[in-house]
């Protein structure tokens, strides 16, 4: 068979091609059988028909992901970009980052996923991390043609387990509200319980988000921990559906009005401080 070569009792395939500059080059691959060699040679010929970029590329996975993250900045929110960077840095780059991009195989990625599950990471975290890597490598295939196929596709992921929602009983809620009355931030905690807002939502509220005449609060932003540099920042909600108006009872309106007056009085006393 043309392209199949035997050397030192070992079997290889060889494919001669011209790169994007017209220079003649060779691709060598070791195979176990003639049948495997025939199949692999056909795959390489098909790949070459679609372009030579994947055979010329020398980037490591780390190098490619650096470029990919840089390109995605500005096309997604800072919060999402931080999630992408963090998930890749924590789980895939320590194990696979130094490998050449074109040598990363599905089994390499599957081994990382299996290890994540063995370490007790949640199915949600594993699925999200895999989705980010799959998205990055998909773009290495199309449009960049650095890979001929996506090695992160069709892997075995842990099944998503939905946790049963837990709610306070009426007795527990009453006990919680009594405890709130004794604390400095009790009104905020009571507001959280009554409205059902998430912590990142009620901690980002400003007075202008509350309509005390109608008894409603509008969620327009969230409080987010900065993954780089630490600290916290206010950012827009991830999706338009997260921006919503939530009603609260009239007794809570009265408490909020009292709190606002007390807050204004404290500000007057403090002056420029």
C-alpha cells in the first residue's frame, strides 16, 4: 500500500504534502496494523483537503487558551469571562496545558473529568468546565482550523443531580424573624426572607431600586466577588430575565421608611466623614 512503510519491524504511514507556503513536508504516524494504517492515512488525506493549518500548528493548549480568552474578552460579560478563565485554570490547564494543542486526545480530557468527579466536585461544576473547554476547542476547529476535530466532544459526563429545594417551615421562619430583630442587619435579612431574593441580588440594592409607594423592588445588578485581584464589584445581571420587579408587603414598607430616615440622620451627623 502506498504510504505504508515498515522499518525495524515497526509499521508507519507516511504522507507527503505541501504546507501553506508551498514547502514540501512529511507526516509520519506509527500504526499497529495495515488496516489501521489505511484508515489513518485516509483521515489525514481528508484533513489535508480542508487545509494544512492543523499540521503546521505548534501551539500548546496553554498558548491557544491564552489567545482564545483574549479574543472572547469584550464579547461576553466580565463575570462570564472570569468564570471561563477560572475553570480552565483550575481544572484543565494544570494537567493538559503543556501538551501540544494538536496532541490533546479525547481520553486526555476524559481522564481529567473522571478525576474531577473522583475529587467530589459537583456535576454542575464538571459540566460547566467541560462546556467551556469544548467551546474553546470548537473554535480551534472552526473558524481557526488549528484542529481537524474537537477532542472534547461526546465525552462521558456525570449526570446532573437536581437538589431538592428546601424551605423554612412557618415556625422556623418566625424564629428567624425574631432573631433578625436583635441584629444590626436584621432588616436586610428580613427583606431577603420575605422577597426570596438571592444574596448577590439583595446585597446590590440601592434606594433608587425601591418604590416605597408601590412596595416593589427592582433587581438591576448583582454583587460579585472579583476572581482576579479580590474584592467585590457591582455588575449587571447575567440575563435580561434576571432583571425583575418583586413586591413586598406594606408592613415592610413602613420598616424601610423608618430605616431610611435613620440612615439619613446618621449621614447628616457624620457630615463629610
